[in-house]
C-alpha cells in the first residue's frame, strides 16, 4: 500500500505505551490479596508484583506508588457500586440491599481490607477522601435511591432528612458485620429491613 505524500504513517504503540489489560487486572487482584494478607502498612510493590506474577516495572508503569494504586482500586470499586434494588416496596428494596451487602462484608478479604483502610484513612487525607467517595457513590448512593423511590411511591414523606435516613439504613449492618464482627442469625436481614423501614416511616 502506498502512502500519501506528506502524511506520516501512524505507528502502533509499543513498549511502555502498551498496557495489557490482563496484566492490569492481575495486579488489581493481587492488591486485594496483599491487603488482606499483610495490611496497607506492610504492603509493598514488590509483594504485589510477586503475587501478580509480574515485574515491579509493570506495576510502576501503571501507578506511581502503592498509595496511588490503592486509591485507584477504591475509586474503581466505588464506580462499580451496588445494584440498585427495584422490588416495588421499601422493605423489599432494603432486604435486597442488606442481602447483597452482608454477603460482601462476610467475604474474608473485605473483612480484612475495610478496617485496615479505615485505620489508614485516619493518617492519610487522600485515603480518607477516596473512602468517602466510595461510600457516597457505592452503598450511600443506592440507599438514597431507595429512599427517594419510596417517597415517590408515597411510602415515605417527601423532604425527610436524607443524612439521618442513610444512618438508619447503613449503620446497623455495618456495626454488626465490620465493627462487632458478629454472625448474622437466621432471619436477621429480614428483621433489619422491617425495622429500618419502620424507622424511616417514623422520620
């Protein structure tokens, strides 16, 4: 094929310009595993690379430091968010939200990572900001959607205090699963959904 005069031929990127997605995903998975195994303070780029089966340069091509790596990971989780329940009732939406959230919080990796990142957030404004963003765009965003949908159906009054509603929805399950680390007895999720719905209607 002949080239047009004066028009430079476009070259495919090579070397560091090509970042394979499978390698990126392997590194992200390794970060979760490394955080759960050793915590943020002891986590190292070397350990992440070893766990991902790549060289350190593969990690540094994508992130400047372990802080930037973790911030990116937290932000990615926030963007994925939780599925927005749409059962047609307030109690049904809350029950589905609690079922999904409780399964996620019971995962051993999440059980190790969340408390560790919260501890680091007290020392790092950047991590604190990323966690707040994850909360706002993740469960908090879904919870607000549940409240507003219930208000539109007439199950809740318009203009209720959304911050207080978020505390009612998110607080009990998080306290029991992450802070107290207590098992959820049979029927707990349904009972919590019913009690939360009653509390929201009382606002």
